[in-house]
C-alpha cells in the first residue's frame, strides 16, 4: 500500500516539483515555488510513512522492541537504499529484500558472527563500484544497450 502511495506522489505535480527541487533548487525558487514548504511537506509524508511502517510491523509481529530504535537499524536502512539504488522507487525494495535475505542466510550458517562485517564490506563495495545500486545499474545497462 505504501509503495503505491509513494508511486502516486512521485507521479503527481507535487512529486514533479520535488524532482525539480532535487535537480536544481535555485531554479525551482526562481519559478516561484516555496521550496521550504515543499521540503517540509515531503518530510511530513516521509515521517508518516515511516510511522505507518513501524506500526504495521508491530501489529504483524505483535512485538515492539528497542532493537529498531538502535543506530544499527538506521545504518541498515541506508545500506538497503544504497544497495538497491537511490532515486528509484524499486531500488530500496530490492535492497531491503537482498539485505534481509542475506542476513537470514548468514545467520543460519557458520558465518553468523560475521554478518555485520560482511554487510559492511558489501556497503563499501556498493559505494565504490555500484554508485547507482542494483536497480540503477540495471537501468543504466538497459539505457546503454537500447540506444
């Protein structure tokens, strides 16, 4: 549900203004948009979706633990987004799926104690070699071969 809401927002005129602000903020200001108001509204929508996700997780797992409030969780969310691809809607979903499955598989095997260092290595590799993330690199590859 949240994915469809975000997809709808990105395709709306509001989303187009946010894209314009991201690409060239001074130009958006010169076009007469109140950039601070758009940024605040984007932050409020983001916070609302994060709160919705947290509440759904609590309802589904019937558990609210302090592990989700630890700084490690913020790092995992950044890793998921970078790994999947920033600037894409599908990227964070792919990144989250990859990281969660990798953590689960590593925790089950003999490398259970090495989950964090392995994720750290993947993070460094992604930042150094795959700047666009998995989805971004696939999109770039398709663009190169289609033109």
